[in-house]
C-alpha cells in the first residue's frame, strides 16, 4: 500500500504543475493535471480515518475538472447523447435504495410517527421556501433560479442516511424520513414547483408527477420487492450496489457540468454561494426546529441532516425531463458535491460529541464493568 505521504507529495507537485501551465498560457493541459491532483488527494484521504468520508466528493471534483475543461467529450459519444444515461442511472440508484429497505426497520420507526411527520413537514417547508427566497434575492436568469427552487422541492437524499449514521444520530428515523419524503415526492415536488417556480419556468404538474413516479417510486418498489425475495442470496450484488450508486452519481454530475459549462462560467461563483446558503440553512433550521419541538439530541441531528440534504440526482433528472439540463440542472449539479462536503464535515463534528441520551446508556454499562 502506498503511504499517504507519497500521495500528498505527488498531489502537491501536480498542483504546482497545474499552476505553471495555467500561468504560462497552456491551459489545454490544465484539466488533466487538476484531475490528477484531486485523484492523488482522494487516495491520500482514503488512508486517514477522519478524512476518508471526503474521498468520494474529491473524486467528483476530479471528474468535474475534466468536464469543465473538456466539456465536448462528455456531451455525446458518437451519435449517443450522454444525457440519456441520467434517468436509467437514477433508477438504478433508487432501486439500490429500495433494496436496502427492510420491513422490520420501518416497523420500528412507524411506532413514533410524530417525529417522522414533523421531519417530513420541516423538509418540505424549509428547503422549498429558502430556495424560493434565494432564487428571488440573487437575481439569476429564470431557469437557473428555477433550478435552486427545484433542489429545494425534492425529497431528502440517500447521503443523509450515511451522514446520520456517522453523526451518531437516529439512523432508523433518518431512513424513515428519507423514505416517506421520497414516496411523497410525486405529489409534493411538482406541486411546490408549480407554486414557487411557476412564473420562472413552465411546470406541468401531471407530467412532473409521472416523471417523479417513474424515476423514484417504481424503482424503490422494485428494490423493496427484490430485498424481500432475493436479498442475501446474491452476495456480490449486495456489495456492488453502493459502488454502482457512487459511479452513477459521479457520471450524472459530469454530464450536467459539461452541458451547462458555459452558464457555470457566467454565474458559477454566485450560484455556489446561493447553493451553500441553501444547504447550510437547511441544517440549521432543521436542527433548531427539532429543539423547539423538544426532541432528543439524536433526533434533532437527524432532522437537521434530513432537511439540509436533498436528492440532487432526482432534481437533475427532473431538470433534464423539463428540457433544461444545462440551466435548471446547474443548481442540482452543484448541490450534490457541496452537500457531501458540508454533510460529512457536520457529521464528523457531531461524531466527536456523544449525544446525552447515548452517554446515559454508556455510563451504566461502564459502571457495571467496574
């Protein structure tokens, strides 16, 4: 195994190379060097227990740097438009989510419906409204503004479950809120889009409801059936599903970045700022709304992550189906990698702070050992 130090040194040298070629006016090599820099950094991070969670996001940056420098390679291959891969990839990711669902886990959580209902309500009010406020504050072109609102109107993302696990939050509750918000998406996503973004872009309620059903609901049901009938019998498939999801998310982001690279150059930095505020407001408002409701610390952390983390992939797929991949699809493409950075940072910070209710459980156990 190559030591992390070697990767760090290698990434530093490549970064110097990148700066040199950019300064001397040979930008055509810049994309490859930037990609290699991120890959070397990701490999170094993989060997560090605390930084390991960021390696996937850094790999996404590697792919995005190639897409920004050489967009022509990621728009189509021969006569085949790469954007056609987005919907099937999303369906595979959703199928993976469905195959993770066990009825037993869900049954336990359904015993505390109040927390789930409040979590879902927070999710479908905070994010769409914050998105609406930001879209109107920043004065973006209508389709790009609609993309911000679209991200806000989507259900919570799969990543929120991973982050809840890392953050010592209530994982079963996290899975329940993600599942319920996802199952409600065919109604709520088009409805909220119609209300909040109807004057920016044309929103066909029934078309969008069917698109969301096709991309989300049907694959999840298929995955849940697969879980019930086959799960555990096909060991290699269980281990390969998370990897397929990661590659799928990476490919979706690369295709969108290439399609929208011109718009990104025009509004890139401002859009990143808007998306960052959107994401972080979700965490903060979710957490404090949980506190206001008098929930336990673990549940507040869960609601924070569930509200702040969106299904950016679904937003990208819907942007494509609305015919605005290069414009409406931009905010979702930025939201995905960004929320993985903020989410893993927040989860790592929380991981170091054991929730009071866990301390009470751990204390008697230690006392017993003494």
